[in-house]
C-alpha cells in the first residue's frame, strides 16, 4: 500500500477472482464460464460496433434495454444494464444500503457481497445456512434494510422456490429484496414475474454464465421504475457510459438467440447430472445443483488437496477457505469430454492418496 492510500479503504480485503493462469492449457472448471461459444452473429455484432467506437456509447443503452424488456415481459423503465451484474449489485448496495438499512445475506454465498458492503461502508449481518446448506428465508423476514439472496445460491447451487421468495417479500414492508439470479437459466425459478406486484424487489441477472459472454461484461437489473431510477442516479454519478457499444450490440444480438442458449443450458444440465452421478460413484457427497456447477465433498480427500492435485493434472476447480465448506470443491460444468476427464483424474487422485 502506498502512503497515499486513503485510510477509508486501507482495511479492505478485495474480492479474489478465480484464477486465469497462462502457464499452460487447463481444463477450466473454476469460474463458471460457459463451455459453449456464443452464436457467431453475437461476436460479429461486437465487431461491427467497434467500427463506431470513436463515439461514446448510448448511456441509456436504449436498444438493449428494449430487447431485455421484451424478453422478460417488462417495460424499458423497469430495466437497467451494467458492466457485469457485479456493477448492478454495487449500484444497488450504494442506492439502498446505509447505516440504518443494513445488508442481510447468508454466510455462505457470493463472495462479493461482503466486499461491496465494506467498500460502501454499509453494515451487514450474515445468517448461517441451514445444516443441509439450504437458505431458510423465514430468518430474513421483516428485515428493515436490504436482503440479498443468490437464487440458485453460489457456491452451493441450491435453489429456492418462488413462493418462498414471495412470502418473504410480503414481510419486507420496510425492506428491499435483491435476488441475484446469475444461475437461474440452468434450472432455477425466476422471481421476475413478481416484479409487477412488489415494488421492493430487484432481480439481477447476467450474460456471463448462461449466455456465454463473461468477457463482454454485461449484467442487468429488473424492478419497479422507481427502483431503476434510483440505480440510474448512481450510474450517472459514477460511470454513465457503463456499457460499451460493442457489448451492448452483442448483448442485443444474443437476445435473438434464445433457442440456441436454451439448448446450451439443456446440454449443461445433462452433463451436470452425468458428472454428479460420476462423483457419487466415487463416494462424493454432491449437493443438489440447479446451476452450471456442482458443489461436492469427499471424506477421502480434502478440498484443497483435490484442487492442488487436479491442477497438477491440468484441471482447475475451486476450493474454499471458509471453515464450514473447506472440504468442498466447486466444479464448473464444462464439455462432456472435459467432465469425463475430470472424473477420471479425480479417481486417479483418490488412488494416489490411498
Ligand atoms: C458470476 C456471478 C455474478 C457476476 O457476474 P458478472 O460477470 O459480474 O455479471 C453475480 N452473482 C453471482 C452469484 C455470480 O456467481
């Protein structure tokens, strides 16, 4: 740290992104990217737009927001787009959280929530997941601040039914609920239909996972026009041109390929079940996942040990240091052949330490 770094941030522990090593070619099962490329016209749209990059992008991202609104049955005023859903999450924490409106989220969830909370100096409380790693939403009822739930949750992959979300919303008469649906397209149930009836609901989604566009950085928030206006106040106070024109056009084009992406998600679900079966045969406990990853543990090998041994063999997965999940690994679902290799190499690891 330089001697100039503001004392306001000196104690920050930044988010640690999954590693993207360049030393060799890995089978990358560590950052929940899609193994399938976007349709060719998506990349072409980005290329075409780059010819115009002399000009600023549309700060309203009007065409993209119109396309999203049409896709989700909303009005354009109910949609905001951002530089990844991480940005939308940061905007919403800034907009709705403060000393008297603390954040409430599970102890085991997306690692960025506590980072954004600290960055913006918003107090937060973590509620432990249940014994079976599910979220009991009754423990969030009546909160007078911001409840943040990832559904499906990460890194567990476990999903909540929408009626449970609605029951919680009814109790938040002075609070707001942010549902982070980064993985919803892989088998979760979306809360978007509740937006019309609940002005205290913000749903956040991303193009990074199910739409194969992690590197384009595009996320979006959906909620009442009033909530979206608040978020735009933050957008225009930090980074008005937050979505560049290449990404905006690529995103708009991607929305025209719903069938293609549905087919990709179906393949990933099928590969997920194949992988889960394989892991169970090797003696792993596998949590029921509705996402594009599995969360699994074995009493035959520690999470960190499996991570390290697989890395040696050219496969990257995630492990965690939070004590309660230290024995787990999170494994992104890749191509079927990659998952077969993963299972074979995992079996090798178990043999090696016998
Ligand atoms: C990947 C992820 C995001 C953020 O993705 P962006 O790439 O910033 O859109 C948000 N929430 C969860 C739970 C995620 O796993």
